[in-house]
């Protein structure tokens, strides 16, 4: 059984949706951590701790965000938001839902 995950070769950020191109040719989509936390902030008690996002403006949403791909396959969005290869492959979707 092969446990090697596909490697991201290109990352594009559009309004907190990451478009990921993998070395196996797959193109997949992943909500940024900021977008996921923002959705949680509207979920009452389960959003506790995320409500502060309603009072700030996220700089991660802009097109052209910095998203280098490290040698180990991690992606770092805007210098501090880390996405692991596992998360990039297993939590991304094949279409925007």
C-alpha cells in the first residue's frame, strides 16, 4: 500500500478558497482556516472563541496572497497559516460546494 500523498505544485487563493494543483494532475479546493473559523463564529456556542473574527478584516482573503510550498509539502499562507500535506489532500474537495 502506497502512503505517499500527492504533492501540491501550485496554490491560488481567491476569497479564502484555495485552489490546489497536485503533481498527479488533480485540482482540488480547500477553505482556508480563516474561512472555516469565520463560519464557526456564526454558530452560537460552538463558535465560542471565533466571534472575534466578526470584528476584524482578514488579509488572507485577497488574491495574490503569499503561499509558498515547502520541500516537505506544507503550504504556508501569508507567512503564518500552515497547511499540512495530509490536510491539503484529505480535506480538500474536487469541486466548490
